[in-house]
């Protein structure tokens, strides 16, 4: 699974950081940034994406097909 963050959509809610702190961190601009996606399972990544209020977290298959949002 691939994870992308649309930084223009990110409003620094931090739900992703709370849900998967080994995957997401807020950087100096208070925007979500990826750490290590491999540290959690796909279900946790999906929950983090679903909790993002602006749908800034994009999930894709390894082949690049978007699965969320």
C-alpha cells in the first residue's frame, strides 16, 4: 500500500498522528509528513485516512490505484 499526503489539504488536525504515530508526524509547518508506513497494518492506515477531516491522506495500491478517498 502507498500513502500520499496532499499538504495543501492538510489542516493540522493531528488525527493521523494520534492514530498512527509511527507513520505520521506534523513537521515544522504543522503539516502531516510520513515516517515509516511499514510500521502499521493497512487497517490502521485506512482509519487514519478516514479520520482526516479534509481527506488529505490518499491511499493507493502498490500499482498506484487510488483506494481512498
